[in-house]
């Protein structure tokens, strides 16, 4: 029988929140997400350097997501007894290795192979983040702890990807990946010192995942989650190509690289603010934001294409887009915490599987469409997908209410 009980509250003797560990988790999510989407910001330079099309270069994001899709449901099976702190430390080293190999790779094939390590690190981090957050902050502060990890991801869109674009204007794109690799390797050492020991939770076996999916409303919610993420990343993976369509001034001159950096920073700034604002109220209103957020994102995705003649309008749309998408991971993880307090690791695996699967499809399908019919079609499909995802997640939450015992 499913449960809709809130996250269990720890006793007054529960450990104090270890903010050093939370900050380390935030920095790790920042570096991992920055590395994941660095190709978005340096897509043109990366494609030229490797001698491939932008759509082919975009497949570096596809590979990362594919590996994440495989790792999320299996990481608990492969390492059933390994302390989760140790696991995250080794995954941070794997991400560092991935970035360093990309920095010296002479061709796309080797780059794609290197991105396998980053995909594994990303998936392991997000799968274990709920369990580790509960250990660091205590179950009664789970929402706040998850907000720290999500803030790192939002900060990556504020500073990580735009800084990648900025640095690529000053140095070769390979140097940007090398810097990300060194920073992640150093953080792995810090993680070992600041994170507490985190014994593994109930292993997220396939049987447990299947049983969780059979709970009323869970499978429907997962499909809605996948469609929301798919719609967003159909657009966001190729955001630079969309922004390059913008015309500034009465003469309709295409925007320069500095303006692109500013627009990406506005997207990220909106994300960081949205992460904090929505994170403060999400425990009471996640079902509301699960529907409203993707609908607003759909409107802003459409606006980026339809209003490309107005730099100001696109800037506002980018900020609002970031504000609402930043809340999605908090929405999904809060949904897990409230619906599956006894299955945090399993629920986290399902969320990551959906997230990475959607990114993989978005990058692959988007790359094909971008190269053959243009970025405009990609954005239209993304907006429609977001609307459908909002409808399904709303239906999932109604199913949850109906499943609650009288």
C-alpha cells in the first residue's frame, strides 16, 4: 500500500546539520553539472576543434545521459555495501578524469568515451543525494539539504556554463575542460574530509524499483517527470543556437558573444533565485509547482523563438525559464520524500533514470532535428512536450490523493 505520509521527523537528539558537508555537496553538484553542459556553451568551438557538426558535438551530452540512465538503477546493486561517502569520492575522481581526457582528446570518439565517466559520476551523485542529505542534515531537514545540492546545479547555470563560454573566448575550449577536471579532483579530497560516513540504505534492486513503480500514481508521475525534463532539454541543449538567432538594435544585427554570455547568466540567475524561493515553500506546494512550472517553461521556450526580434523579451523569457526549471529537481525529490520515505534511494534512482533518459533522448533527437530541420522545430516540440508532462504529473498527484486511505 502506498503512503502519503510526510518525511519522518527525527528525534530532538538527531545530529546537528553539518553545513560543511552540505556546501561540499553543493560544490560537487556545481562542478558536475557545469561539466555536463559545458558542450552547450562551447558547442561551436568544440565542433570546429573536433571537425564535426554542432549536432554531432551535442552528442557528448547524449552519451553522458545514456551512461547515467544505465548507472542510476544499478549503482546500488554494484556497490551494495560500499559507504556512500566513499562512493561519492570515487565518482568525483571519475568526473575529474573524464574532463581531463576530454581536454586532450584528438577526436570525437575519444571524447564520447571519456564522457562515460562523467555520466556515471552524475548519476551516482543524484541517486545517492537524498540519502546523503538525510544523513548530513537529518530527515526533518531533508528539504533544506536537497535545496543545497540543487543550488549547486542552479549555480552551475548561473556561473558554470556562462564562465565556460567566457573562458572559451580567452583560451582554447580544451583548457576549460582541463580546469574543470583539476577543480573536481581537488574537491574529491575535500569531500572525503567533510562528509560523514553514510551507510548504504536498502539496496535499490530491480525488484524494489518495480514494486515502487506499482504504487498508485508513481508510474504516471514518473512519465510526467520524464516529459517535463525532455521538453526542457530539447530546448536547453541547443540554447546557444537559439540565442544566436536574436537580432539586436533597429538594424537587426545578430547578438555578439558577450550578449550570449549575459543571456545565459540571466537564465542561471533566475535558476538560482527560483531554487531558493521555491525551495522555501516546496514542502507545502510541490503538487502546484509540478504543474505550473512546466507550463511556464513551455511559454518561455516558445517566446525565445517567437520573440527573437526583441533582445529584451528574450532576456525576460530566459530569466523566467531558469527560475522555474531550477525548482524541478526539488519538486521531484520532494515528491519522493513525501511519497516514498521508506524508499529514498530507490525513489532517487527512479528520478535520475527519468532525468538522464530524457536528456539522452533530447540531445539525440534534438541533434538530428537541428542538423536537418532547424532549431525552431526543436523548440516547438519541446514546448508541446512540457505541456503534456505538466498534465500527466497533475494527474499523478490526483491519483495520489485518491489512493490515500480514508
